[in-house]
C-alpha cells in the first residue's frame, strides 16, 4: 500500500512539497520465483518486495 500527501499551491507559487510512504505496513511477499540457480546451486531463488520507504518529494517549477 502506498500513501502520498501534498498540498495544492496557488498558480503563482514556484514550489511544492509532499510526503510519501511505499509499503506502508511493511508487508513482505514474494514477487517472483525462478529456477535458474537450481541447476548450479541446487536450489531455486525468490524475489521479494522492497521494505517500507518513506520520503519527501520537493518540486520547483521554473
């Protein structure tokens, strides 16, 4: 689950800011399974999603 919050600014403002969170609840799940390594290492591999990411987005209009 992703979440983003920001504010609208009047048309003559040149900047804006927003906060965002990806993977809000920090849930882990498998996004893919492959068996390329099975022939070499004897075991398949799995790809998992990214952990929670929190950030600030700043924007400047020029």
